[in-house]
């Protein structure tokens, strides 16, 4: 059994080409006996992930704030309570508006085979 509060999970800055002001936490994954990985991303105002694609899917749930999820050129507004599914090989990017007043925080579940 594994029970923790998100405040107990280390937050690490994500860096790389096309990434700006993004932090990541990994509360649950293979170390806890699950064959998927649950990550929590926090994007500061103006923050974004790179536009990228890969051969695995994402399942997202927005915990707080709002932002944009662009999938294959289509921009989708998402906010607290929104769910999203990003299919394999779809080019996608998450972003928080530069004029936002709060962080955009979301859960992102990926299969263990994923390397990102």
C-alpha cells in the first residue's frame, strides 16, 4: 500500500529544448508496484512543454488553473476538472497563458514503457 500527500513528493524542474517554467512530481509508478506512471506537472504563467510526439498515449486531468493543450495543431482550452486523452504519435504541447494569475497543474498518466 502507498499513501502520500502531493506535498510530500519532490518537485523537480523540467529542462530541455522548448520547455519553459515546468516542474514535475512523480507520486506513483513502478516503484509502488503500478505498471503505469502518474506524474503531476505544474506550469507557471507563460510556461509550456515542447511540441513533441511519441508512441505512447497520455491521460490528463487538470487539478487547478487553466491552460491550452494543442494536439495535432488543434488548440483546446482546458481548466480545473478537465480530462484529456492524447493518442500515440500525436504532436502535442501543454501551455499556461503568460497573463495567467496561477499555475496550471495537471495529472499526466503514461504507460511504463514511456521514456519522457
